[in-house]
C-alpha cells in the first residue's frame, strides 16, 4: 500500500494543480532564488559580520560547521518533501511521523512565529539603515510598512509574479555582495586596507570560537522554504534537492568573500560591537560613495526576504488548514490568481504587529533575530526526528530522494542544532530576554496546539496519522 501511495506522488501534485488550487510554475532557478533570498537578509549580514568580529578568521570554523549542518537539514527536508509533497511542509511530515501536536508546534513556532520576529526585524532594519543613510527623507516606519504592503499585494496577485521578482531580487543582491567582497579582498576600494595579520591571535580550538556556532547557523537558516512550494514546482524530485543544496553552496561562497573582505577593511573590535557593521564595512571600502551601494544592498535583501516569506509561510498555513490543523479560512484560494490570499494577509498582519509595538532601534532588531533563531532551530530538530521515525515506521515507502549516509546527517543535525539552542545569545544581558520572549511564545503555541488537537480535532496529541490520509 505504501509503495502504491509513494508511486502516485507525481500524479498527486499534478492533479492538485489542475483543479483550481495551486499552479505548477516554479523551475530550478526560481527555487534557488527562494533558497538564497530568504537566507541572505540584512539581519544575517549584521550577525555574520559580528561573528567574524568576535572570532576573527577563526569564525570560519563555526561557519563551516554551520554549512555542514545546513546541508544536513537540506537532506532531511528533501527526503520529507518528496515523500510527502504537500504545501503544509513540516506540519504534514510531522503529523505522519509523531502526531498533530508536535506538527502544529513545529510549524507555528518554527515558521509562523518566526515571521513575527525575523520579518519584523528585517523591516525594522531597512527602515533604520535608510533613515541613517538619508536623514530626514523618510518618516519612521513608512519604508517598512510600504515594503510589507507591496509584497503582500504582489504575492496575492500570483506565484508567477513572485517567481519573476524573486529571481531578480536574489540575483541583484548576490551580485552586489560578490562585488563588495571582491573589491575588498583585492584591496581595490576607495580606501586602503588595514595593516593586519589575519592569522594573528587565531585559536581555532578556543571555546570562544565554538560558541559562535549559533551565530553562524543563523546565516544558513531558511533554504528549506522551497519545500512549501512543492505543489507549484515543476519536476520537484529533481529541483527541490538541487535548489536547496545549490543555494546553500552559493551562500557559503558569498560569506567567505564577505567575511574576508570585512577583516581587511574594518577592525574586528568594531565589527563585533557595531550595531550596523555592514554599513561600516561598505563605507570603509567605498567611502561616501558607498551610500547608494548600501541602500541597494539593504533594499534588495529585505525585499527578497519579505517576498520569499510571504510566499512560503502562507502555503504552510494553507496546507495545515487542509490537514485540519488550522482555521478552515486559511484554505481559501483566490479564484482569479489561485493563491492562498487569506493566509498571505494573516502573515502580513502578524508581521506588522511588532513594527507597531517595538522601537526602531538596534537592540530590538537583535532581540527579534535571536528569538527567531531559537524557534527555527527547534523546527530543524523536529524535521530530523521525522526522517528517523519515518525510516523506521515506513521503510518501504517510495522515497524519490534518500539522505546520503543516513542516519549520520540527522544525528549530527540534532546535536548541532541543540548545541546552538543553548548558545543562541551572543551576550549574557540578552540571554534572559531571548529565553523569556521565546519561552512565552512557545508556551502559548503549545497550549493552543494542545487544545486544538484535543477539542477541535479530537485526536491524541502524539497519535501519528496514517500515510493514506495525506493523499486522500
């Protein structure tokens, strides 16, 4: 039975797209743009430079570890997404593996709540950087809210528009960052490089270097956002794994140029303490001519991140609603554009909430980003657990993609993400705030999920769904 279900995966995806639900329009390049566009954000640019400032060249050690952990989660999500090709993504995989309660907690805490934290931080950051670059030109929050409204509307209009925009934004952003890195590494900037020895005082085995793994991992989270787009993907068995792995490899190359260039132009102490180190880096390389350059980086990175999130996370809610894990209203599809418009509007509203409640300053941005990373790491741990459980429970199920060297990537992924959870805050003064905010939100999500599963769905919390239910 499981073999016949698995063999029908391709037919199932095509059938969905022919009945007025979701359209298959995304190819390999569009998916790579999704993977890159969510990962490389302004928040990431800030945290990666702070990491290289704290660890010097030794930061390349945790960066490499984070890269390998990202490849591991790409393996797990590829196996799960192609075995169970549904827009619900992690919620679908988890309900079949370990039940509806962890499925809801993983998706709401790891993605919907992350949208509140990470997307809000990204919008606060672009508003902050533009107000510093062009003082007096923009009223507070006008740019942030304008970007949110624009990409909400564009994602409602259609996935075709999203794909074209995302490819353009991702290509532009990566081109700008590669140009910045190349100019800095070759010493071709307007200003001279620092007179430093890169390997001076480098202790790659030092505990302070290993404690930066959490910051490094934040530089790679989000490539799996291609998975909720599986029902709208052409040839998913080929394009889903290739796009994630290709995107992660491109990101690693960009980070290497970016970090090495920053070390050559900005003192490590300044990178570590600066709330906007990417601004300092650009001005150190290009001088005052870097103003427009930095504005282009900030706008393309933020727009790319918001565009990807407004496409992927609503698809998760749409899939959860179809599984009975969320309000039925999230199943509504716009008849003209065939997009989950209610879910898109909902994500836009919860993203805008912190923009209203929090001050637009660097501390708020950092707090939101670190809180988001903690919730995201929990989702990755659950994804690895899903793979292990389903390998044991359903060994004969057709898997178009199988994790190489199973179960080593899953075991190392769980250990690595767990380590990062305990070292998620770069400073003691933020630790209490981070755990308080993340714990409060996670607690509320757990209570709501438990009540929903028991009272609305009338199921046991950890009762796995039969595989047949996914394709019914």
